[in-house]
C-alpha cells in the first residue's frame, strides 16, 4: 500500500533547487558578506520558503560549505578544460581559475569583509591544496619521465609556496604596480618550471606520458570534488 502524505519530489527538481539556492548565497555573500547574509535573505533571493532551505542543509554553515565545494568543482573543471600538459601549466591554470572565482579568492586570503566570522576558521587552516595521495602518484610519474627533478623534499610545499606567494604579493604593491590576474598565472607557471623542471627537453614519448598523467590527475581531482559536492547537496 502506498504511504499517505506528500509525494516524493523529483530528484532533478531538488538538485535544480539546491543550485538555485547556492546561486543566491553566492550573490548575497559577495554583496553583503557572510555575517550579514541570513537564511531569510537567501530564501527571498532564491524564491523558496525558508523551511525549504532546511530540507537541504541543517545550518547556514553547511549551506556555505556546499557553496565552496561547488566553487571548487567549477574551478577544477575550468583547469581541466584548458588541458594543461605539465606541472607548471597545471598550477598556472590553477592560479588563473582560482583568481577568477571571488569566493575562493576570499577563502584563500581569509577575507574578513566577505567571510566575516568564518575568516578566523579559514586562517586556522583550510588550504585549497588538499590534493591527497593522487598528487604524490602524479609527481612520481613526472620524476619517472624526467619532467621534474628528483631532489625536492616536498613538491607540494614548493608548489603551494609559489602559488600562494604570487597570489598574496600583489596585495602589498601600489595599485599601479599590481599585475593582472593573467600575468600572475603566467608568473606562477614560469616560476614552477624554473624551480622544479630538469631543464632538459623531453623525448616525445615522455612528453606524451607527462601530459596524460597531468590530465589523469586532474580527472581524479575533479571526480573527488564532484563526490564531495554531491554529499553536500544531500546535506552530508
């Protein structure tokens, strides 16, 4: 016998609604900041009842976490679309994509104007460089094919120092001296290439293997980000 009560909702409609709510969160947080953005504000902007939001997320923090996970998926998908073929190209495109997403940029810099009380948590340390074991596997392939030197103790620390350094440095420069986002991304790529590469031209077979390993790493990263987003959209 069918159960009485409200019929089950179409999953596609639920997903569309969740993304519509996140669109509203993104717009309002960038306009007013996290502390001043309420559930009521989000409900009005998204055109849903306040109680509907709680069907997706129990708290405002959970809703914002879902938004950041979606931002990461969109950022990594943008990097993948550019099809970088080397480590330096990968993180140059990473910097370019990150700089193009104001919310992730705010998280990276712990921008208190946008993040409000959350900025303290971000300073305590959520890094965008949560790449996991797949990064170690990727670097091992690069070393194997002679694309990077085998001497750095911690590739991730070297890469993240370069990326963060270039992303933060312009904040301390006079406005007229600040490079464009594209220039920053290019500088990231050039510096990583000069710091970590062997400096030797690769045979065609090795270059192809490195390009394949780079895209495989990106595919894994995008897949992981998509799985985490899916859990957030389910309120987990």
